[in-house]
C-alpha cells in the first residue's frame, strides 16, 4: 500500500528539528501566534500536481513511492513549478540553479524519523486519511492565498 505524510499540528512544539534534518530544505514550520499553533508544511505530493503540469521540460515525475521528484538533468531552473505550487513547497537552489523539493527521502522521511512528538507521520494511504490530508491541505492553501 502507498504511504503519505500526515501532519498533526496539535502535536507540534515548534522545535525546528524537521526543518534542520531535511536535506532538501523542504519543510517549513509556520507559527500562528493568535491560534497558538505551529504547523509543519511540506509538499503534499498532490494528485493533480500543478508543478508537474507546468514544467516545460518534463523534469518532474512521480516515483515508486508516489513522490513528485525532480530530475536535475532535465531541470532548467525556470521556476514555473515554484509559481504553480499552491503551498509554496518548492525551493530554488541558487548554487545549483535548479529546484529542490520533498522526495519523501525515498520512502523513509527524515522529518518523520526525528520529530520528537510524532507530529509528522508516514502512514498507509487509506481513503479516510487521504481525505483528511486533503482537508488539511485545502485549509492551509486558503490561508497562504490570503497572505
Ligand atoms: S520536528 Fe515535529 S515537533 Fe518539531 S517543529 Fe517539526 S513537526 Fe513540530
Ligand atoms: S524549475 Fe525545473 S522542475 Fe521547475 S518547472 Fe522549471 S524545469 Fe521544471
């Protein structure tokens, strides 16, 4: 069965571990002071991934873990995928002149391994948790669009 990353904002203590262990700098923890909550945000590996649709060179594809991955040999650094991502989860490397994004650490995500409170989990993709993930994603998508 395929697996997905699930986040539980209520468990996040904003320690920053997930950000520092991510080799692709693909996790950002946002703190919402009014709601007294912190949320780790990373690529949702969207079903209809906008980044894949706009990439002019076919540099983005789906791997065996269902992660949307970048082929550095095909990436020309045009940043169209960055503009297209509704969650702002693709990073541009000035040094490499290419983009970097979450690749689910080839099926063994470091953010999951090192999170001390299990606020990020890598779980079987059942229909109910996929639905939950979509709800979380749409809430935060709306939030970022407002900003
Ligand atoms: S490692 Fe876990 S608890 Fe720490 S900021 Fe990341 S998600 Fe939150
Ligand atoms: S920056 Fe690279 S991966 Fe992104 S759209 Fe352009 S060629 Fe594709």
